[in-house]
C-alpha cells in the first residue's frame, strides 16, 4: 500500500477511471453483440439498425479515450462488413 498522499490519490483516481472504462467497454460489447446476433439471424433491417447504434457507442468510447481511434475504426469496419455481407 502506498504511504505518500499523492500515491494514495492516484490509486483512487485509477480505480475510478478503470470502473468507467469497464462500464464503457461493457456497453460497447453489448451493442456489438446485438449486431452479431442480427447478422447470425440474417435479419438485414435489424442488423443495419443495430450497426447504427453500435457505431455511435464505439465512437463515444473513442472520444472518451477508452479505445484508440484506429481500434474504433477497425471495430466499425468489421461490423459494417458483416452487415453488408448479408444484405
């Protein structure tokens, strides 16, 4: 355990940030799963709607610094490719 006051604060701040990051990542995974489920069921309309929602969530995560911008682009690209494959 840290003895210095600033180190103790860093630990608390890091825990807070980790909790927020975990929440955001979990939310992104949920939306990605919705797209993948729609693609698996070959439901083009539902997949396109889910893709729009997932894209917004992934971009939000990128803007908050949870994901790198290239990671966001890669995730969106893979989802879009899957959705376009069933259309």
